C-alpha cells in the first residue's frame, strides 16, 4: 500500500507529470475535453473546457518565436516583388497565347473558310 502512494506521488504510475497529475488524469485527456473535476470525478462543463482551451492557447503562444520587425519588412518586400514579377509573367504569357490562338483562328479561317 505504501509503495502505491509513493509511486503515485513520484509520477511513476503512468500518469504524466504535467499540471493534471493532482487530478489523476493524463495531459491528453484534458486536451480532448475529458478533464475530470478533482472533487466530484465528473467531466468538466463546457465553460471550463473553453477556459482550459484558451489557457492552453496562451501557453503555446508564449512558446512561439516571433520574427523581428526588420525580418517581417524584408520578407514583405520580397513577397510584393514576387507578386509583381509573376503578374507580369502571366500577363505576357496570356498575351502571347492570345496572339497564337488568334493567329491559328485566322489561318484556319483562310484555309477552311
């Protein structure tokens, strides 16, 4: 009996060592909306699940590596230049294919027409 209590308190019982250890649930269970109320052993209500979800989002957002302002500005300029380049390329290709098709139509009209 003493070994089980020691095993549970040390986190070796197969439960994760995250914030859900005190309630006896795994981290994955809390993420799936199966978090249990520590006192009653019932699943948390939808409001508590939403609150838990936003708490997890806040924790993950603290881990994000945000780019510097200069990096954002330089990549934005590169994207804008690429957009104008591809717009010009597609415009030129469209014009070329338009002239080719109109030439083929004109030739077919003369030949079969």
